C-alpha cells in the first residue's frame, strides 16, 4: 500500500465518526468521472467543457461507477468531520466495511461485501487524466495530472465466513488535496436511496450548480453532456422526463421549459454553514461530545441548523444553550 504498513503509527487515519455529514468533492460533482452504466463500461471517455479537459480510462474490469463513488463520499465525509474537529488526517484511511455499507444504504449480506470488493477494484483500476487543479494553485502554468481514483486498497482482516472486517484505502493525492482545501459540498442523506444512476448524477449537478440559488436553468444538451450519459438525446430526454415525473430527487424540483430547457429550483434551503447561522463556542462542541459520545458533533450542528431554519430562523438569546438543549432532547429520544 503506502510506504510501510498502513498500520504504522501516523501513517493512516481511522474512520470513527458515526453519522458524519455526507460530502462529495466539487470536481467529481461537476464533471462526469463515473460511469452511469450498470454493466462493465470499458469505453475511454474524453470530456471537454470550456477550459476543462478530462480523460477517463477504465481497467479490464470496467470504469468505476457512480455507486462505487459512495466509497469516496464516505472517506471524504470522515476526513471533513476530522478536519472540522481539529484532528490530524492522512490520505490512507482504515475503515470498517460494515460502517461503510450502513452509511451508504447498502445491504450487509455476503453479496454486499463481494460487491464492495469489486468497487474497490474498479476505483483502483480507473485512471483519470485532467487539467483540473485541486487545492491551492501555485504553478502559473496549466498542469495536467494522471492518477487512479484511489491509489490502493487492502483488506486488513477477514472473518472466518470470508467477510471483510477492516479495509485500508489510500486516496489519490489529487482527491486528498481537494479535501484539505475543503473543496466539497454537503449531500442529502437521501442521495444514497436513489437507485437509478442518472438520478444520482442529476442530483449532483443540481447540488453543484443550483445550490442555494433560487433557480438554475440549463439546456437538455448541456445537461446530457455534463451528466456523462451515453444515451442518445431523445432517450436522455425521456429518462429526464421520468425523473421529473417521479420527483424523487432530494432538495430540488425540475421543470421542463420551452426551448429544450430545464429549470432547477431548491425545495427548501440547502444547508451549508453560513455567516448568518448561529455560531457556537468550542466548549459547546466539547459538551455535545460528552452528551452524545461517538457522534460527529458537526453533523449534529448541521441538523440543528436545519431545524432552526425550518422554524423560521428565530433570534436566539443563547445559541449554545439552545443547541445543547436540542442535543439532550435528541439523546433522550434515542
């Protein structure tokens, strides 16, 4: 894996934040790195939009899918929770396979573990070449980088029944820089309930381009290109109409308009920490950790802010007392 054993002191980061807020990196959300196919996709993809260039080359096992990206979302979410808590991080993560499956809404059967191994292999085998720069830009020249979606992975322990218990994953330097620079966005937890690949991809694009804006208009042609769909335009349009009709997308509604345009509107405020949200003192987070040990207190803060906004964002005399009171109530409710 990395130089030396992944278990060497200081050479790995342990994923131990329960209920961490799901987060995804901006570049993966904006550009079609992942396959939408449910069958092995061995096509070399070349994508160009404005000044961005991306080439994705799959392995013999096929290109990594949008469902395989759940592993990266889990890792990014854990790393962001650690950064927010002031903890040291590393791009090699040790995670519990069962926690990953539960957090991403997957079954924990033997078949679920087998599919997880297949996903690791596709992620490690898929190569990306791009001029997208993550982290602070220090080079005055355009830089093109090639990397695997993950650098490596290994099963650290297995049960007698053959199920993986602990897995070590080393993220690409490119993705790790994106996390360190906090080039990420929060996803709805309902994202993992979306079973159609195109639904997931459309949600990512809505989240990235609409965000908290009152609306985002995009042509069907551009949406098809940015989604990475290999379907003919008429088929893509039909699938898009089905998504609009079913209205399963979290946070957003889609409306078809004249001129082959799609209008995206947020259903309610999409929660991201803002200067207008109540600010909490460091000791308040420490008290919350005591009340709810093992939980990501920043995930709790985001949930509390969502409740606060939903109630009309009232003026709080003491945000710290209000937050801790909400945490206590949540804990007593189980």
